[in-house]
């Protein structure tokens, strides 16, 4: 009986940790995103938002900023629990030319 109870507590703690980490990550990505301005460099974006979940290039199916002149690469930051995505687009020089936050 004690092992079942201990196992249940461990499972609850793991789930709570995952949820807590997910909300913290979403908060920190959003705070970094709020600071990013057009003209920032890629390394500044990574410093503020961390490593992106995905990177897409012009011509990729998931590339959102194809109508933004000069945009050739995007960083996608996806929320773990909530249906949110933060997108930052760069030109050939690695300068931010596009930023978007979508709640789907």
C-alpha cells in the first residue's frame, strides 16, 4: 500500500513539475519576445528568448512570413501546453524583420 501511495505521489510531482516548467518557459519566452524590436540580431533574440523549437527557411511549408520583404529565416517558439506560438523572422544578415505572437 505504501509503495502505491509513494508511486502516486511521484507521478503527481512529475506532472506538476512538467506543468510548472511549461508555464515558466512560456512566461520567459513571452517576456523575451516583448523586448525584441525590428533590427535586433539573431544572437540578441536567442539571448532573450532562448533556443527556438524550430527553424524554418523561405520556401518551407511552415514559413509564415513569406509576404514580408527580406524575410528568409524564422525562429518558432511553441508553447508546451497552451496553443501559442512566437515567431521571429530574419533577413539574410540575421536582422529581425518580422515578429508575431499567435494564440491559436
